[in-house]
C-alpha cells in the first residue's frame, strides 16, 4: 500500500509541483500545518469550523506565476479509509473536512461522519482537494499518517503503564521475599529455642535420674541401718538373757553356799561383791547398749524421715516434670504447627508471585510481538 501510494503521490506532484511547497525532490509530499479539522484528534470535530475555514475564500491560494487549477464539479468521497487499530480496545476519531464526527466501534473515540460538502478544499499548501484520485490518496495518506502517530503515542503510553505495573509487581514480590526471609529467620530462632528446650529437658531428666539414684541409695542405707539395729537389739537381748541366767545361777550358788558353808561366808561375801561388780559392769554395758540402741533408733528415725522427705520430693519432682513435659509438648506442637502452616503459606505466595510474574512477562512479550508484527 505504501509503494502504490508513493507512486500515486509522485504522479500527482508532477501536476501540482508549481502550486505546492510540500513536494520534495524524491516525489513525496511533506505534511504541512493546517487547521485542527485536518488532524487526528481525540475530541469531536465540528464541521462548521472546518467549513468556515475552507469556504471563507472561494479559491485556495496557488503558486505565483501559474494559473489556478480547474476544479471538478463532482465532490470528493465523503468517507475516509480507516485503518484498524492494533489494539481492539482503543478507538480513534478522524476529523475530516467533510462533516461532523461519529463514534468508531473499536473504542470510545468519535469518528467523522460521512457528510460531504461540495466544492471543499483539502489544504492551503497543496491546492484544491477535489482533483480526483491523487487528492483522495494524499488525503487518505495524511489521515493514516496521523492515525499511525496516534497509535504510536497510545502504544507508548501502554508500554509505560506496563512498565509501571511490572515495577509494582517486582516491588510486591521483593516485599513478599523479605517477609518470607523474616519468617524463615523466626523459624530458625524457634528451632534454636526448641533445641535449647530439649537440652533443658535432658538436664532435667538427668537430675531426676540422679534424685532417683539418691533415693535408692537412701533406701539401701535405711535397710542397712535397720538390719544393724535389729542385730544390735538381738545381741543385747541375748546378753541380757545370759546375764540374767548367770545372776540366777550365782544367786542359787549363794544360797547353797550360805546354807551349807556358813564358815565360808567371808569368801561368799567377797564373791558376792565381785559378782555385784560384775553385774554392775554388765548393767553399765547394758545401759550403754541401750543408749546405742536409742541412738541407732534415732538415726533410723532420722533416716526414715529423710527417706520420706526424699520420697515426697521425688513425687513432687516427678509431678512437676510431668507438668513441664506436658506444657513443653503443647508449646512444641503449637510451634511446629505454626511453622508448617507459615511455610505452606509462604510457598503458596511465592508460587502465586511466580505465576503473576510469568503472566506479566507473557503479556509484555505478546504486546511486543504485536508491535513487531505491525
């Protein structure tokens, strides 16, 4: 289409080269400034302004030294060829010199209506527009050029908007990555606390085992003291029985001696004194044994009290340990559940961000391919 248009423009410039200032050495026509009715605008164009600007003077200005170009009696075509926009969601308005604007179905911008006015001119730089096919081609090319400029501007705006959206998505992704790293740091801290609690639990277990061993040793010592007390008691009772038997025997002998051998009274008295001393010694030894038994009994009672206190402490420690273990298990279960839940949420968010980033990249690639294809 561009090659055919350039051929037609080159042929038309041979006729209009003396009347226009836009003809170049290569046979192409440069765009010249004109009123607002000849440009592509995003606002509706009023035909009264364009008509007044064109019909204010009956004849268009021409080059010096040449006669004016005769005009045709037939008006130019009332409608322009509208090129389809690369994006179906964007519309445009084409302001023409032939009437009011109307809405284009591809977007929200108005297009020029197909109302034609006879004896209208195209541009002050080229001459009259109703010259035939060349004038229509030139006008169509100018309109398409303006439309292409509008499309380029719109695509640039879209590219800027896409860049802004990409920057926002990257910032959001970076924020989520920072949140994930912070939560991962919290998880590491919780893991460290968990290991510390496990070490404390192991220390408490070792303390409980030590208390158990101490209680076992105390029970063994108590059994040993009880056995010693019973053995000492049995020995004392045996000695008391022997002393009583011996005293009875001596008393019988004394009676026998006193009845049969009165003459030996002195000897018997001496023997009795001796026996009394021995009995006193035996009684003293018995008292010592009683004192020892009392002391051993008090020691046994003290050991029994200590064993009872240790057993009570053991029960208290076991109860406190069970409570502590139950609390620690609940805390560890909550921490592990929260850690697993947080990790699953972080993975889901990262996956969602990857999907969104891929869709944005795909959309940018599609737009780039559309621009390359156009």
